């Protein structure tokens, strides 16, 4: 019976890690764009990743919790628990660091920026935290791969 939550964890975790990896690779583009182009590009990308990314992280987390409870061996339970902890950390980074920046940027009109935009420009912070959450999601996926391997 653990094959179903394991498969779903691998699929949803892979989609989440892949989506965050794509944004990690594309993020350096943000630093090269002029502000007038960066804001609409960021606004457009965020609307395409939400709610897809949070849903995948949450589905994977639920499956990992199910595996912690139901897996037949300590190795699978331990790997699933590690993945769950990493996913909680990735979600925490998202909710406390990246999402507030995304919400603030969504309110901006690139033609009427705050006078102190240079000081407020969130690109470097957003990229740094995106790398953290992306790394955590990839590590969670690797933990789930380890759990799946232990099931074989």
C-alpha cells in the first residue's frame, strides 16, 4: 500500500523541485533586466507558478507524512521524515521570504516606482531565498528517491 504515496511523493516532489530549479536557473536573468521589464516579467512568472508549486509541495509533504506512519521499514520512514522536514523548511522559506516579495511586486506599476526603488529592489534577496528553497526541495526529492530505493 505504500507504493501509491511513494509514487505520488516522487511525482509531486519532482514537479516542485523541477519548478524551483527552473526558477533558480532563470533568476540570474532578473538581475540583467532593467527595472521596467523586471517587474512585469516577475509578475507574469509568479502567476504561472502559483498555485502549482505550493500544491505540489503540500501534496508531497502529505505523502511523506503518510509514509512516515505506514512504511514497513525504518529506512523508508527515516528518509520520508527527512523529506518532510526539508519540505516544511522549503515552505517556510517560501511563506516568510519569497511570497512577501512576490505580493509586494504584484502591487507595483513599473511606470510609477517608489522614489527609493534602488534601495528597495528585492532581486538579490528573492534570488538568494529562491536558491535556498529550491535546494531544500531538491534535497527532499533526493530523500524520497532514497525512500523509494529502500522499498525496492
